[in-house]
């Protein structure tokens, strides 16, 4: 899922608040030649001055609120809001379009956006807005927000290139990225005004409707772990069955996902799709192609020469031939079951989707998940074995390296809520 880019009008208005650091870092006294008492007094005077400056800068501003009411901030009078296609984002620009602000919220619970940390949020920003030439800048004080940091950078959206001032942070409710832009290079006063706006930020967390009827027992945690890598990639919650809160909005989103990626649009097509992946899946074609390579003599070819050999059997580019060479190595080791983990993990994932989309009841999705999970336990000895089989299958299907997904798996194992802490060989039982 890609975050929607700003409108061309907002992009054209872009210019940085790069002078933020220089503008406000000069307030402190020198470290030498002062006493502790003098430093304390200086700090108090500086804080008072900053407070007065904020009050002076915001007195001619008015409050702007996101469509869902979850965030608000003070901006210039006469500014107009812009539709970003997301009710929990706030975008506004001045009357003449010379200044603009975009406040991007990424809720931590039930989010449909691929963000689960400040780091991943910054990656989304970089990819969506073409951020480059980043340098650290003075961060504003944002009420209720922790981990606040700021950066000066350039942005490139729809061919419009400019400077920008980015502010990142998080609350218990969400992660935030704030982008401040202006048509002309900003002077110190304009920068200070933007930072003053940040100090007026307000958050009103929304209660997320969750009609889930699934209790997350150890058995359900096992199901969730089987597809936790993809859940994490989506920015969803691997502690929930299906990854999302169960409500009408999320049902509609997952229904669209199923229709786009799986041609599943109702109960009948859901059944048909699940039956295909369990009886055939991608592993059937994988085995067929690996046997073709085997019969062609690939097994007797030196490892470093296999990609070139494969190019003589199939019409494909060199990078894909490298992937097929890796897949064949897995086939030599595990035989026809080499990518079973890919199909089984996806089947378990689908059952979570089917439940969230409303195509299966909780009992139907969980009963079938238990059946598949027990099959998986009998075939694999550990999470590492299962996930590696999944990764080889991903590489075969996507025809690209799975190293990024392997990195996510390794990262998940280091987290406090590590989904793979659950014993792979635990006794799976019906707990619903």
C-alpha cells in the first residue's frame, strides 16, 4: 500500500524551514565564565522568551482540525484545507498557495498504512515524497509527543522539487510526520512561526471499533506468527487474528485487498481460492519447473555456472536466473516440499483475511487454521525452517530476493512482543 502523495499545488509550494536550527540555537549562553546560578537564570529567561514568542506568533492564527477530529493545529488565518484522501491527515495552504503544511498521522492500532515505528515512517516519507539531502535540524516542542526529531531536506513530488522541514514523533496513539513547506526561502521569523504552530498541536485519540470475537490464546498466537512477517510489512498488528480490528471500514479494505490480489469477492470464491492453495498452490508449478531443470542436467552443473545454464532452458533475465538457481538449491535439499511453507503460511493468512472481511465466521476460520497448522507442525521442525521455506517460495513467486523479508523476520524475533516466542512444537488445540 502506498501513501497518497500531496497534490501538485502543495508540492509546488514547497520550500524548507531549514533555518530553524540557526534561528533558535543562539539563545543559550556560553558554557565558560558562568556560574550554575547564572545558567539556571539564563535557562529560565530563555524559556520565558520562547513562551512569549510562541504566544506572539500564534495570536493571529486559527485552529485547523482533521476531518475525523483526531488532530488539530494553529495555522495562519485565511488558510484553506486540502483533501489528502485520508480523514486522519491534515493539509492546509495559505490563500496564495505560497505556504503549506501536511500533518500525517499513522495510528498504531488498526492502521492500514505500512508504519510501525518512527524509522518505518521515515522510510515511507522518503519513498512517497522523494526526500533527499537530509540534515538534522532543531526540533520543536510538540505537546504530548515523544521522540521528536526534525530534519531539513529536499522533496520531489510529481516533478516539483523544493526544500522542506520535516518533524517526526510519536504518541501512545500514533506516529506523526509533519511537513512544512513554503514557496520562497523562509526567513527566521517564518521558521519560528512554523515551530510555534507545532507547539499548538493537539491530539484527540479516537476509539477504534473492534468487534472481534476471537480470543488470542496461545494457539491463535501460533496462527498469527505464521504470517507475522507480512502483517508487519503491512504495518498491521500481529497480536490480532487477521491483523486488524474487526469493523466495517476494515472489512471493506480487506475485501478490496482480496479482490485485487486474489480475485476473491465472496464466500464461494474464498472457498475456491483456499482449496486451490491447499491442494495445488504455487508449489505445484515450482515442482514442475524444478523437475524440468533437473532433467536438463542442472544438478551436475557447478553452482556458479547454474544461472547461465538456466538462461539456456528458460527465457528470463539474469537476475531471475539467479533466483531460479537459489530455488533449485532449495529443491535439492528439501525436494518437492521446498516451498510448502509459502503456500501454508499464505493459507493461514487468508483465513485471517476471510474473517476480517466477513466471508468466514470466527469458528470457520479458526477450525481451518488449526487443521493447516497441525499439518505445518508435522512437516517442519521450527519457525526458522518454516520461514525459510516461505522465503524461498516468495522468491520463486516474486522473482526477487527475499532478504528484506528475512531481515524483518530477524527483527521481529528481537522485539519485546516477539511473535515467534511461542513454541513452534506447542500442542495446538481448539480454544474457541
